[in-house]
C-alpha cells in the first residue's frame, strides 16, 4: 500500500510487534519511544497514521495530539490506552483522534483499523478533489467571453449567487443555460447541497408529478416502493427546471403551490413535506408571450422571474468566437492528449462569419470534430469538412432574390451587420475591417436602411 505509519509507545516489545505486523500488511513503519521524539519525527516526515499510546514519559499521547495540531502537522491519530475508560476515549476523540484501541491489543485488529483509516482518508481526499474540480469547472469566471453582452451575464451571476431568490434563464438552445445555472449553484451558499436537473420536455405529463414531488408505494400501478421526488433530493440545494415552458398547466399549478408554501405532497401521500430548494428555471422561448397566449401561468411566471438572465446568442457576441474556439481547443487537447495550438486565420474567419444555429454547443461539437482530424499543431482549411462551406451557405440565402441588385444589397446588409456585431457596433473598427472609410460605411448604412444600427 505504501502508506507511512508512526508507532509511538514506550513499551519496546509492543512497538516492535506492531511494526512487524503492519509491515506484513504493506505499511512503512517508523517508531518513537515517547511523544517528544515522535513530534520531532513528524516535523521532518509526513505520516498518514500516528498510532500512539496515551501514558508515556516526557510527552504523552494527548500532548502529542495537541502539539501536532498547533503546528498543523499532517496525520490522523489512533489512540492506544490501557484504561477501559469511556471518558478517556471520549476525551481522545474530542481532541481530534480518529479512533481508539484498548490494551491488550489484537495486532491483526490494529492492522485492519489502520487499513480502514487509510481508506477513509483517501475517500475524503477524493471527495475534496472532486468538489474543487466541480467548483473550478463551474466558476462563473471560467465562462468564456469578453464581449459586452456576456460581461452583463457575468455581473448578474455574481450578484444573484449570494441571494436565495428564484432565477429564470432564457436563451436559444445551446447557449449554455445549464452551465450558468450550475455556476450560480456552485458559487452560492447552497453549494454543499445537491444540484438536481430535469428537462421538463423529456418527461411525460403522467410521470412528471411523480418525478418532481415523489410518490408513495401503491399510489398507482407500478409504484412498488416509495420514491423521493426531485424537490426532496434538492433539499438545501438547487433544482434546475430546464425547458419549463413545456410543463403542463396542471403541473404548473402544483409547482406554484410548492414554491409558495415551500412544501410538496408526494403522489398518494396525505401529509405534505417541507422542502428548501432554490429553483432555477430555463426556457428557449419568450415566456411572457407564452403567458399572453395562455400556455403558461402568469402567477408562476412572476414567481419564477424574480431574477431574469438572458443569454445572448453567438450572433450577438461574435467577438467571443475566437476565445471560445481557443477554449475548446485547450479542452480537447487535454481530453485527446493532442497538441493543437491554433487555427489558421482563414478558418477562424470562416467560423466568425458562420451562422451557428446550434449556438455554442454546435461550435464546440465542430471544434471537437476538427481536433480529431487535424494534423500538426494548426487547424487548417484542409481539416474542415466539405459540408462546412461558408460561401455556399451564404449564397443559398440570396438565390431567391428577384434581381442581382437586390441580392447584392441583401448580402451587403448582412455583411455590414455581421461586421458591426463582430466589433461590438464600433463603426470605426468595422469600417477598417471591411477596408472602407467610415464615411463610406455611414453612406452604405443609410442606403441599406441600417442607419439605426449601433
């Protein structure tokens, strides 16, 4: 196993015998005859477990624990005592011991206890590492982008993370609504609770109530056991309701009641359960229009829409595309063990001008595909699949124009809009990028009916 144990006991026979047994179990063992010697060793060598007697000359086991805590020395303690006193054991545990053993010792039992402590420490460390990884992954500062549109989203996330209010996230499919919801959760006081997500459009109406609120055994055909609903699973955490516009009006009424009363009634139950879950809802539709057309409850809309976050489309944040491309290249370099460093300028221009109907998700999938086929450290035009033909895609939309003049005008209108969006409506920069003067750009915008842009 390779883990290091320090044995501290003034009884040479006990110490040597324990060392022999633990070494047979694969542990590295060092020894000390009292607490002071042990403390000196702990300052020069890290130990996973310190197995120490209580009663020793110079410095006893309790004092050794206290001194090691003061010096912030690594290692977990198992205390050995000859006194079958519950008070002694409780005092040891109170001072930070993991466990205690009573003399006379069963050496094989000691080895098993040390082994279990090592496993426990490894599990705790793994959980801490996973939490750190999750927090880093969903830290809102890692959401990629520097455009004005995405900076507004960052500012909103920072402000709402510390609150406990419900949030409504809107935006096209693929813009990263769940990523934002996780960023809010993992940067909020609820981060120790669970983040639970459900796609409201992927669950049939008959099963939805059971999924959200749970059910009791025998409440309907197939309910062979009690089931906790997602509200209960997300207690003290966050419940993410994706595509909430797909929820039926009946389910909406029950959700509203749960939000207002902070309690749920599982299917087949007679006693409601108190729940404390923050709800973050998301939709790719304009929910207020759904309200006006009678497909979404107005009272639920205002209950959810305490804080509104709209995620801009890539069309609105084209300046972020190069940053996103580099971010995904770095991501897939790690996953695929590749060494791709950059994208050829003509490929980057193609991506910046392309209409990404699937938003950021489509862009990421495209970069993943390019990474698979790219040779060398640069993604070049030859690596781009034939169907990814920006010129053809652009020309098809102008093919139905009545005349060449109207087709050219339509193209110029789209091109100028794209350049303005790419340069965040800075007309000087847009004109420079197009190779024309700023006065020419103003004249063109007026001719094409774009004088209100920017």
